């Protein structure tokens, strides 16, 4: 399923069309219905739709399951003979793709390429775009396999041209541009590499696992160590150790895994060790829906770990924003010697969009450890030295001659255990008050569109950015604007207060049941949100669902 989706995404991108693709798959290896949904358009798109114009059913159950979500002009591509379907339906486009796949490639697996060709034929897209995409996907599989896949695609293309006469799905190629096909998981992995991450440890947990897979694939090229830990507790302790030794370190998990890490998070807070952690959210509690999406960890991440210590939490809304914020996460973690958390979800992590090339001029990798050369001049080193900013000099063990003491108990400036009340007060002020004051001056500002004199303002964080943006564009006549929060902690109280000043109606858009963002805004600004549009069935907001709700209001 992913092969079909990826090949089509690559082909349509090459044709200069905008793409949005999302995956929907079961957590069980056997059973259930797995599918990919792909939107293509001649202008930028950011969110899925409820209805489909073309349904490609690769098994019989898909016909009945997805027939209820079709547009009035839709067509269902199916193999009636293979599925033993005798009924007539004016939406059916009967294609013997199993027979074609076996005739050309000798295996059912080639139906993927047959379907790619079929779809290109239906929208009258030049087959060369499909051929180029297939060559790219199978470049490591040998010439023979590439040839068979291209022949299978050509057979599907010719069948569509010869047997489907309507032009109702005609979509002309756009102007090809220098763009990337990106998911947030890929963006975070590449952002980590760009930021200088050299150690990654994690226990596999969907939907974060692909970050580890991608980093492992690049490990040799970028002198990066990737360690699959025995559990999540080991993973966070490993990156704390690596960071203490002077190496930029990261992990990724989901809510259940992060729950096991919170003691380690508190350890990083007490020892002032810079780490970066990704929470790719999925529905909970417990195992919940392992392969679905939700935004219910907001309160958890803000308060995770016992005690009070500084942290920053980013909530990117797009893949490109995830890239830039990952670099910033490493910079802030090391500058303030704190844990920095990146909050995504299954929907954002695994959806694909075509995005503009990364602007390298916007990327600045900043290091805050004492250099090896300057370390030779250090004497009487105090790991937890009290300073005006709360930030102590950060030395790498063995680079300086002095011994470095680090302790999980309360400690003195030198790092020795202390139960002195005044030492305690000074260290809490250093770790919490002073660092939070500094972090508050470096908050990633909210994105606001159409909020000036808007009748209604939508507010969201993370993956709701795209659906809010498209919905507001579609409902221009209703004078609706939106605010997206790429950072939720420290909370941008001043900016949000200013943006919501005089707002007639405010609505948060959240993938959780409690309206956690609305409560956070009330707590941090005193502003009571009028209402919340909530979705917590494990599926993301579609453009249609949000528009329908807004039109009712």
C-alpha cells in the first residue's frame, strides 16, 4: 500500500502538482483494512478530505468499506473476477489487474505498479512521470525488477486509456519546482543530523520508529551512533550519559514509552544535562490505538517528571517546521542545559507533503560547550556555578584537568551533595526561575493568519495547522482567522493575549477529549476560550469535518 502511495507521490511531484498523502493502517499484522489516501491539486494543500474521487480496491472488503466515502462523480477501480463480484454498479471500473500483474511479473505484487499506471491514465498524466518514480523507488533492486514494474505500469496505463473514455479526472501538469517530499518523521531525523546529533537511542514504538530507521540508514555517512535500547528507561539514561560526555543526543518514542522515561527526564533536569526527546503521540491510555493519532499528551509533557525544572516544548505543524524546530531544539537544549521536547502525532509523523527546499540560510547550529582549546585554560571548574542567567559553563569530561562532579541529589556549585536550605533555594532559582526567564525571551512566535478584525479565531497546536489553514481559506466569506502554536512551553502568553484582544469568538481545534489547549490558554493568560472543536476517535481532522462544524456555528 505504501509502495503505491509513494510512487504516486513522487510521480505527481515530478509533474509539478501539490500532494498530501496520509496513511491509515491497523496495528495488527493480519486483519482489518489498510489504506493510503492521496490528494493532488494544482495549488498547495495541507489536509485530508472525507470523500474520494477515485477508489482503488485491492481486496473485496475495501469496496464496501470505502464506498460510503465517495464523491458523486467517483469511480471504483476493482477486479470483479478476482473478488467474485457479479453486481452492476455505474461507479465500477472493472480492471483485471491481478491477471495483468501475474502475466507481466509472475506475481500479485506487481498490482502496485499496474495501479500506478491506471491512475496516471485516468487523469491523463504522462506515463514518463510514473516510470521515473518507479526507477527511483526500485533503483537498488536490479534492472530486471525495474523493467517488470515499468511494464506493469504501462499495461495499467494503456488499459485506462483504452477503456475509460471520460475526462472528468483530467489534471494538467503544473510547473515542476525544486521541492522535497517530506514527512515529519523524516524532517526530524534530518534536522537532528543537521544539528550535529551524534548519538540516538530508542526502543521502537510507533509512530516514532521511522526516525530511528532513517538515522540508522545515515549513521555511517554522518558518524552517528544509533542504539536500539532494551527499553525506554535505558534509552533516556543512555542519551543522558552521551550528552554528559559532550555528544548531542536524542531519542523518540510515543506517550507510553515517554511515561517510562519521566524519571530520567527529571534526572536531566537536576543534572542540567541537555537532551532532545520526541513524543510522537497516539491515542491512549495504555496501549490505546497503536497506529492512530491524538494530541492528548500536552498537559503530560508540560508537567512530566517530578519536581520543578525548566524545559521547552515544540509542537510543529508541518514537516518543514519540524525540521527547523529540531535544529532549534538542539541549540536551546545545549544553551540552557535542559531537556527540550518535540511533540508530534501519528498523523503528522507519517503524512507526506511536497514542500519547498530547506532554506539553509535560516539554519544556525550553535554550540555552547567549552571548546577543547579553551578547556585547557579552565581551572577550579564548578559544574553548577551560580550565574546571573542560571546557565553554568558546560565542560566536557577529559577536556579539562579538573574533576567534574554531577549528582542527582541536591548539590553545591561544585556538584557535591548538600541538604543546606539556602543552597536548595539558590539551585531551584537557577534551574527553574532563571532558565525559564531566559527561555521565555526565545519563544518561537505563533503563526497568525486572517486574525485582524476576524469574526472567529481558531487556535491550535501541532498537526491541526494544515486543516485550520485550508478551512479558513475556504471560508473567507465567514471572516475566520487562525493561530497556530509551534511552541507550547514556555507558553507565548504575551503574543496570544495580543492576538486574541478584542476577538469576538474563539475556538480551539484539538485532537483530544479535554480541550487541553483551551485550558492552558485560560491558565496562562486568563482568557476563556468560547468553545473547542474536539476530535478523539483516533483519526485526524479532515477539511470537510472542520468546515462542516464551522458552518454549523
